[in-house]
C-alpha cells in the first residue's frame, strides 16, 4: 500500500532568507525554485505564503508570483517593530491554518530566526510534521533541532553559490554554549562515522521493533537524531544509494521487502570485521590477566585503542562498550562480573 502523500503549507520569512542569502552567499540572489523542487519530492504544496515589506523587494515579487506564492504585506515601521510584526503575523497565520485545515500534514517554515522555535514546537504538539529551511551561516543553532527535518538552502540541488570569502577566513573562536547566534553545520563526517551512525540506529530499531526494519524507518530515525541529516552531504544522491554503498562495505544487508522500493535493512550474517574486534578484546583481556591478573572494565577500551587506534564499538552497531563486552561474553570469548571492592567489572578470558 502506497504511503499517504504529504500535504504541505509553506511559510517564508522572506526578509530573513533574502538577506541571509545575499550576505552569506557572496551576493547570490535568493531563488525559490530549489525549495519548491525539494518540497515537490516530499509531497503536494497547497499553501505558499511569503511575508515581507515588499517595497524593499520589488524585483522579487514577479519571481514569487511565478511560483504561485501569496505575498503578505508587512507595512514598513521604524526600528525592530517591523521585524516583530512580520514574525507575529506569520506565526498567527500558521497556527490558524493548523487549526482550520486538519488535512495539512506538514508545515515548512523558511527562516533562520530562533524566534520561530516556539511556533515549531506548537505545530509539532498539534501532530504536524515541521520542515525548516534556512541559510547555514545565518541560521540559529536553536532552530534545526526543534524541527523534524531541516534543509540548508545552500545545500539544495540547484543552489551553486560560494560562501563569502571573509566568512571562510574568519577565525574560528568557539561560541559560548548559551550563545543562540547562528551556527553553521560542520563539514560532512567521514564514511566511518556515517557507518557508525547507521549501525547504531539500525541496532536500536531492531531492539525496539523486534521485526524487520525498513529503509524508510532508518531514514526517519536518522532525521529524529539529527534533523539536518542529508545524504548529499556524504556524496550520495539518494538514501537508497547510500544504503547500497554501505551494503558493499558489508555494513548492512538489504533484502526486498513487502513495500516496493522500500527494502528491509539488516546486519550482514558474516558481520563487518566484528569477529576480529571480538578477537582483539579477548587477546587484550588475556594479556592483562597475565600482567596483573584482574583486568577491569574501566580503561579497557583505551587498551584496545593502543593496538587499534580507530576502534569503536559503534562501528559494529553496539550502543556502548559494555554492550560490546556482553556480546563477546555471549559468544563465549570472555567472562566478567561486578566486583564491589573494585567498584567495577572484572574480566577474564572464558574457558
């Protein structure tokens, strides 16, 4: 049975997007088409509204009208009052639509302003899916985690604009943890880190579902962990292509499921080098036994990394090192038990 099509309402804080694009993408002019194309892949957009004082964006009106966007006028005011008026009007309209049109399943909020975070929370409380859209270097760090999914405009297909040189050359001083100012997403992680993220997520889904895990379920879980997750950041055109690559690396195994185009995802029966990792653990425990006779759990992971610097139990789908050791115990490789005097687990080789 085909999945129900998403029905989408698009709300654009146009001033935030247009100015953010101009200031952070080397004068690049904001174009709605990349957003429209990305949303067309997700469902049917039935409401399109953009909020601004259009006397400042006269050249943009025709382009937006071409995309059937309703232009909401925010009269010019002096000082911050004009900005507040736009924010409040957009938030009120979005909530009104949520209450009046229960068939709308998804709200897309185009802004990088953290002031819209309460709106996102409220829409999600109303059981609406929320997708955010913003410019990387002008999006508050508070906004993406609040959304179900967050699309950085700079990364969308059809946007090919360089970041401002002065932004790239700016000294990278760490911001205070409480600083709500814009924070760009870091460079895409390595494929090893991606493998660890997918295996950890898959293992968790298998534990909670107790059955087959579909590719679409893995993607949704990844987005719940990181709403900014996007396979193009890792060089893949689609999530299926990413999974096939991981299958070639023997990270996962794909089998045809009941839903066409949505394969079941599992771990390869032969594993991904995990037997070598278990063997390393057994060897290290044995060597420590010979040295002091009572190897403890604390510090054991560092001992493994002295011999294999890139060791991580997450590469094999385990949520933590204790879980990895329990798996080795289940295989009859090691044994361990809690020792009250040591305040730690004491390990020994099995047999």
